């Protein structure tokens, strides 16, 4: 099981289109290798966003 994590220095943890596209690519490859992507979390000043909580990961 894996998890992606990165920061947004801007302070806004909202996923960008590039974040979403890259996460889908990583998830597709991970599934082919038998690795489950549990979540992708973006950290920002005093806040965070979870792709799992936003429904942005394939189930």
C-alpha cells in the first residue's frame, strides 16, 4: 500500500489539474504492479487535502 504526499508552498492545498492527472497515472501503474494507492495528501500552511476524502481516487 502506498501514499503520495507533497506540499503546496502557496498555502492553498487544493489539487491542481496536474496533481490530479499525475495521481491518476501513478494509480494506473500501481494497480498494474499490484500496489494499492491508499491516498494522496497535499500539505499547505495549517491545512491539508486528501484525494481519498475528495473522491479523487479510484476505488
